[in-house]
């Protein structure tokens, strides 16, 4: 077997291959025998002694030799890659078959692109990290969101088995009120069609309606009809209603009392797996917000850094590598929508785009940025010789394991996350690339 490699462009290799015609004949005999054993030939049972001439007549010599050539290539292609130290992005394509006896053909293989980096300019790049703080207000906001998520309602005046006080039948702040409302141009005037609201479950204090509306319902009870005038804000989104006075009649159909959760150690343990008091819970929430903000800001800062790095590098991304990234990101978008209770088909219909258009206009630019960043970071890692120590990887592995509270899961992860495991190596690479990036902070 002989092979000669030439580079067509930064991401495509052309490989001229020569091999003895004997190998093709061996492969041809194997294909004939495989058809004899497993194929379908009119007038013969599978596995019977079908004459070769009949098989050739049924399938055609061209098809048989094509299959034989594929078989030869499946054996010698991996050897060529190893011999020439080639890491392909995808399987090679046969561009030309010059001869079959002896075999001589040309393959084209897409590989990871050659990257040229101006190392002098690279060394001068520095990006200042964006500072951030986490305030008590941030913690209050997150706890309020958790409270709202676990708040449920009991109809006013009804019996509550979980201890909620439902005795107060008049509307109070944070009650959920089912209301039907109609706006008029003035008292006893004409109804304004756009202001009609049928049987809407409105939480008092949520600021879901125009300012002042919810407050006007406080003190009313089921069966009441509340009459009041509201002036729409000057900055209201509809020109027709900016600073407009509207007279409303609101019928109270149902009043439900909110029952907010009590942050007991047991409730907190159910939420976060740690039994602690409210002060300890606030510390947990503060750390979660810190981690989230840090990740968000780091992402923005890394994008700024990557733009500067790409400016001192020259390379092209091959079509197959880009297509693989597009497909990966499209799957991620689909999964993210499903987690929100949506589906990609409905989303595309809303966007008025076909899948092809969405990939071209939305996904493709994101994919190109991402794959370029990954390739460039890999190149800079090689230039700088950056690696991760065992202790650094162990620290990162411990962080991953700490996210799980189940003892069984933790033990399985400890046994799995060892050198050689794919997930372990992925974690190690994350550590390495973070170290590469950290070297450019001002």
C-alpha cells in the first residue's frame, strides 16, 4: 500500500492511494460469497450453490466491484490515517478511481484546519474582568420568586386542611381574584371594546393590570361590583390609551387567599438538600446568585476576549465541521424549547421560518463563532503548552459530584470519573481551556 498526501486548502487533504489489484480480487470473491449466502437471486434459495455467472448477471459487475472497492477501502483507510497521522473530521470521499488493477484512486478528507496565529500580538492581548456584586436585594428578589413559585391558593371562607387562614372574605393584597371587567368612556357611557376582561384570575399586588386597578379591588368581596375611574399612564404602549381616563365596572366572581410557604429547616431541605435556618438559606441563595452572575459575566468577557484573539488568527472552517456544529446547536435549541414546554415545529411557525432558513440565519452564525472559538483555544493551548494537574482536575470533579445529593449517584460518579473516562476527560479539557483563558485577564 502506498499513499501520498497533498493539502488542497487549510482543511482538505488529497490522498493518492495505490494498492495491489490482488486485494480487490480477494474482496470481490468475498462479495460474491456474501451475496451467495445472504443475497436474493431469482430462482435460488439463500445459501445455495449459485453460480458466479448468475450472481454477476443479477447484480452487475459494476455494483460488485464497487462493493469490493468499498471493502478494500474499509480495511486500508484506517491504516492510511494512522500512517500519515491524519485526524479526519469525517469519512473521506473517493474523488477519482484511476485504476482497479492495480488499485489507484484519490481520496479527499476534511480535517481540522491549519491555524496561523500572530504570537507576538497574541501575547499583548489583555481583557479586564467585569466586576459584579450580589446585594441583599438580589437575595430578597430570588427568595420572593421561590415564595411565589410555592404559593398556592384557598377559596375565601372555605375549610383548609393545611392550616391556611381563609376566614377573611374581603380582598386583600396577594389574594387571587377572578374578575370580569369592562371599561367605559365615562360613567354610564359607551363600552370600550378593547378594555373588556372576562373572568381573569388576577393576583392583587402583581402589577399585572394598569397602575391603580388592583388597588381599587381591595376591600371588595365575592358578588360585589366595583366602580372606579383609572387614568392610563402617559407612557402606555397603546397610543389610543396614553393618559386616557377610563371608567371601569369590575364584577368579583371569586376570591382566593394566598398561602405562602414557611421557610422551615424541613422545607429548605426539600428545596436544596441542606437542613438549615433562614440565615443559612440566604447564604445558599447568595452563593447560587454569585455563581450564576459570575458565569454570565465570564461568558460576556470571554466573548470580548475571543474577538481579540480571532483578530490575530487566520483560518477557515471546513463545511463538514461547521455542519456538525450546526446540527449540534439545533439539537440544543430543540431541547431548550422542550424544557419550556414548547416544540421546535411550533416555534418555527411562530418565527415564520423553515428549518433550513432557521439554521442558515440563526444557528449557522452561532455555530461558526463557537467552532472557531474551540479550534483557536485548542491551538493556543498547544502554543502555550497548557495542561491541568491531577489536583486541579480532582477539584473540578469534586465540584461536579457535589451537585448531587443522592449517595448512590455520588458513589457511581466517584467510580466513573477517573482518567480515561470520556466525561472525566471532558472535565479535564474544561479545566485546561479555562486556564488558557485565565492567562489573558488584565
